[in-house]
């Protein structure tokens, strides 16, 4: 009898393996960089004000606001959850905010925001910010995620770079070192006030408990300018204006910024390398952006000599 049971067990083993193999496999969630909250007809100014009110009612502070070009306004927002999460990670200040855009396109007003879960993973933050994402959805709505046809998993985002030999999150521009954090912050504030490199200040967020401050920087010059770049690559019907503005960060004594080849690609991961509306169409931008951001702490002449 024992031999018969063993024989039956061996006979059933292939069936057991087959059953395990055909079990449904849970697919990894694919994330996209932007979220379309709404698309509607209406007055842009009224929708912008309504968006501000909704964000503040949901507990967000508006750290900065600017219009990089006609028909588009960017609101940069933060809250305690974002700042606390930023403090827990190396260079987490880059994720201390989210961005909301109100854009007029094709006789509609689009309201969109950065996808907090996508950004948390691409910036390697400790918490995935799903709670912040839900708060934004509750405040503004959600039609769909966009900005990438297939999206990327959290695992892919945490080691993201556009192509082989392209920079990662931890390959930033190292713009200048100072004697102290306070000296570095003062230099950044002074450079932005002077408008070195065609720049201006959009916001400043200080990360609690750390010597870390992140600044939003508007760029206006040709090739490094916000309008120049977005006119080339933000060509889809749903606009990815939440890509803006770029950031510069004081971390301890160092002033750094994300490499433009990483920073642009994180918001436009499907952008082709060559052809119309491609990275080739803005091939001058990475170098010019580095120079513009460097000018903030180095001055016009010193930066242009490098």
C-alpha cells in the first residue's frame, strides 16, 4: 500500500508543478510621472484660484508659483509629510515638494500634478508617498496617469537612468563647495536675486532637522530656458508642465543639482533619442542648464569660463 501511495505521489508531481506554473502572477504596478486631475472648459484664472484653494484646504502649503510661459502656471506645494520624508533620505530634498500645473491647451484647462509615488521612487525616498498621492487625488481629482506609455515599476525607478552611460539620481552636478551651510544658502539667495545665468527664484523649502534647502529655479535663456525646452519636447495633447521648475539644492556645504540628462528624462522617459521633438532637438540644453545653475553660485564670468 505504501509503495502504491508513493507511486501515485510521483505520478501527480508533474501535475502539481504544472498547476503552480499556471497560477496567476501578480504584475508589478507600472507608474507614470504625471497625473491628469481634470480637463475642462472654463476660465483659467478661476480654475487656478480654485486649485489653490483646494490644495490649501487639503493641508498643502504653496511654496512657490510661477508662469514659465503663456497659458501655464505652476504651483509648487509641500506639507509636513513631504518634508519629513525628505529628511529621512540622502538628498531627499529633491522630493520635498510636488508640482501642480494649470495649463490652457486646445480650448480646455488641464490641471495636473506630479505622481508622488513615481517621484518617491525615482528619488529613492524612504516612504513611497502613496498617502500624499491619495490626498492630492481627493483634493484635485484623477482622470489618469500619463507621461509614459507603459510606465515603470518602483524597482526600475529606483535605479533609473535614460540609457547606458547616462547619469543616475546619484550623479548630480556638483556646482560649488562652501565653508558652511549658511554661506552656501546666502550665495544661492544672492545669485538668484541677481539673476545670474538668466535665473530667478520660484521657491525655497528647508528640510527639517538637516542642513538641506532646495530652491526652485526659473530658467529663461535660450537652450537652457524653460520655454525653449518645453516647446521642443512637451508636444503631447496632455501637457507635462509639472516637469518644471528645475531644482538646485544646498546639502551641507555643497551646492548640487540633478543632472539635466536625468532630470529631463525622469519626466519624459519615453522621449526618443533622435528625430523631431527628441532629446537631439535639445542637445544643447544639459550643458547650458548646468552653466545657468552654476552661475547662481559662481557668477556669470566664472561659470562661462569653465
